């Protein structure tokens, strides 16, 4: 349910559970975390995407009820992605929901198809977001808009997300992966030490 393709330093990670809206089980979160941790010393760029019409619906409902919604695995995954010294891009093939926001917020760049929506209904469901998620979200869109999503439960359209700064580009579905690969092309072509140094200089 998680696919990893490697090509000349580019790691492409695909969430492949379209029949369940790419919802994430504990095993999938562990696998994603292990991939991100292995990428530390190997990948020169990483693209995260999904199959079907939804990027990820967040936690698998059955496992969420059993405790996955508050598992430290979410924080492990977003922390591993955020710690990567290479350029990371999430290519959202559709809607991003719930705890899956964490991995997208941890990436350097976010692109999405026009039909994508972003929402994080923790207030409605009675859970707390993972600790780093509100901080990363507020750094991108400010505290008021972060409250709009986390406390007011707003569903943000792709256009609103672009205006807010939550995503960086809207891309048609057939061009999504091509655009993601274009964004990482300079990093892949650069001297790895130079790429890491420039990344370290960017706040």
C-alpha cells in the first residue's frame, strides 16, 4: 500500500490504497516513517503523492477508533520528513484530510490538483492535532487561518489554500507529477553539498 520508486537520487513515495481513500494504517505510517528515515543519507529529492482521487483521508477509521488517531507515529513521520536535508515536495492528487496534514506540512513545497480540499477536523472528532502540525501550519498561513482550519473546521479549497500560502501551486492532474519532478530537477542536478547548504540557509 506504500510504493517507493528510486531513480538517480529521486525518491517517489506513493500512498496506494485508493479503495479506502488512501487512509493510513499504523503499518503504513511505520513504513512511511522508515522510508523517510532511510532517505536521510540517500535521497537527493523526495516526492510524496497518492493514487486515485484523494491524497489521503488521514487515519484508517477502524484503527483510529482503536487509538491510531493519537499515535506518536504521526509525529515520527512528519519529524522524519521535516529533518530531510533534501528538497521535499508533496504532490496532492486530491483532498488532504486529518492527520495526513502532518506529512504535507512537513514538506518543503506543496502542489495540488484543482479539486483538492484541505481539512483537519480534530475539534469535531474530539482529538488534539499532533504537536508540530499547528506550528507548521501557522508558520505558513498565520494563526487566524490556522484556527479557521483546526477550530472552525473549515474545508479549504485548492484556490483558497493557494491564496493562504498553504499550497504553492495548483496543477492539472495530468501534469501533477511532471510539475513535481520539474521542481526537484535543479536539486538533483546540483552538487549534493551545495543543495544541502542552500536548504540549510532557507528558514
